[in-house]
């Protein structure tokens, strides 16, 4: 695969689930930056008296905190939905979709909204930022 085959950021779309059953996902188009999606495992020292060197194993994986930044657009349903989920302490379902992939391919995860901020600078675009914490595993889905 050639290096020019790499995806550009706008070829990945963050989608927010509507919470219904079956759940529908909608592109979160006002977003201009998503940073930090991933997981990590803590290192656990399991060395015993009979070991000749330190011995380690992985602990349980933990989802990362991630930041979403969106243009603050009056009436935007997704930013209002995240704000309301923050107020209600609800988990939200997300997908980071690879646009026009065939078969479809995306990362699926649930997250709680830890915080939000709005930045209304004079003469610049207004930005709404959300901090999320992944709850459970991130799945890389290939349909």
C-alpha cells in the first residue's frame, strides 16, 4: 500500500447514536477535531521470589479520554444532545466511520461526557468542546 493511500481527517466521520432501538447514527458534521480515541492497559508486576528477572502482564484495558471540538452552530442537534446527555449523566454511543469504505468499517464505542466548555472569542468562530471518557471496549467493526 502506498503512502498516498492514507486517510485524510475528513475521510473519517464521528457519528452519534440517537439512543433508540434499533439505534440510528447521524454524522456529527459541526466537529472539526477529535483527539484521543483509543485504549491502554496498565502494566502489572507479577514477579515472584523464584523469578530471575521482573515479570509483567497486562491489566484490564481502559478507554481513553478524548476531546471533541465543534463549531458552535445555533440549533445544532448533536451538540445540544451531548450537552443534555452530560446533564443527565447518560452514556452515548459513537462511531468513527471510514467514509465510503466497502465493506463498511468503523470504530464503535460508548462514552460518558465528563465536561463541556464554550469559547466565544470576539471576531472568531465560537467553539464548543466536550471531554468524553470511553466506557467499555472500543470495537473495530468490519461489516
